[in-house]
């Protein structure tokens, strides 16, 4: 259990943080029309 807490859990948190950072950064590079909500019609 201590191996999981000291090794795997911090890596998991770091990977989730990097993925979230990548998603937020990728939204900045999208064209503005892709950030808008989809049209209803």
C-alpha cells in the first residue's frame, strides 16, 4: 500500500494534470468558431 501511495498515486495525479493542461492549451489554438456552441438549426 505504501508503494502505491508513494509511487503510483503521484504519477497518476501528474498525468491527469498534464492532460488537463494540454486540453486547456489546445483550446487556445482552436479557431474561434470551434469554441462557440454548436448551432441549433
